[in-house]
C-alpha cells in the first residue's frame, strides 16, 4: 500500500464490511443458537478457512477465472445452494439437538463435520470470490513487491478481522441460547428453525443476483 493512510483506510473498510450482517453471520449465529458456542466456533473457523482458500485463489488468479466463466460461477452457486438446502432438510428431520456439541456428547467426527460444513458453505459461494477480486487489488501497491503476496497478506487480515467479529457474535448468541438448549422440546424447535434458516440461505444463494 502507498501509505499508512491507505492501510488505515483498508482496515476501516475491512472492519465495516465484516460487521455488516451477511449470510456467513446468519449461518454461524444459527449454528450457535441451535448447537452451542463450540458449534459456532467450529463453523466460524470453517467459514474462515473457506475464505482463505478464496484469498489464495484470488492471488493466483483462479478466482478471476471463476468470475469470468458464467458456467463455472453458476455451477458453484447451485452446488452451494443445494448443499445449504440439504443441511436444512437434515436439520428439519432431526429429533432435536442432534449434535449437542457443548454437552460433551459430540465426538471428533461431529466436530470435524461442523468444521468441514463451514468450509464448504464458504467455498461453494462464488460471491466470496467476487468480493476478494473486487476489494483486494484496490490496495495493492506495485512498488511494494509482488501483487500476489500483497493480496495474500491483505486477505489474511480481512479473514482475521472476520474471525474476531464472528467470535463476538458467537459469545453473545451462545449466552442467549445457553439455557434454551437444555430443554428437549425447545431443542426440536431450534433445529426446525435452523433448518428453515439454511433452506432460506440456499434459496437466496440460488436465486439471488
């Protein structure tokens, strides 16, 4: 970047973008409310991992290929929408609190699944690629070295800010839902709500611009 002023501008915009409610926030908070803080953090770490994959893809020029190909963009978008809808259906069919991560019932496989689901939710959203393609190059300074390396550094900062913002949401949502999840009847309704949220996100991704 050209100056400290530019860097502060970058940090300000990155923070503002990350505190603006979006699909990732809805996904992570929904997981937290229905399944506890650990589920929320695992989902957040997965989402951030998916975002880092797009940061690297942007630096290498792969994201630009996806964005410029209508077929590739549509294919990824539909896979992402289908995956979210599938997760929603699974939640609707559950008997209530099927994961219960915070109670100690969850095993390594369950935790791994939560993390990997977060990764897939982000990777299968091509709009994330569009965001990094549009945002990162604006703050690259050719005189400061390789553009690809600068984009990786800047993208990493964006993801770190995102993880901090998401952690704050998780802690707040976890506190609110802590007592609700101990009631099986309420747990079933939380799973139903979780399913509806996922299906809504899937439909939004499929039919959104």
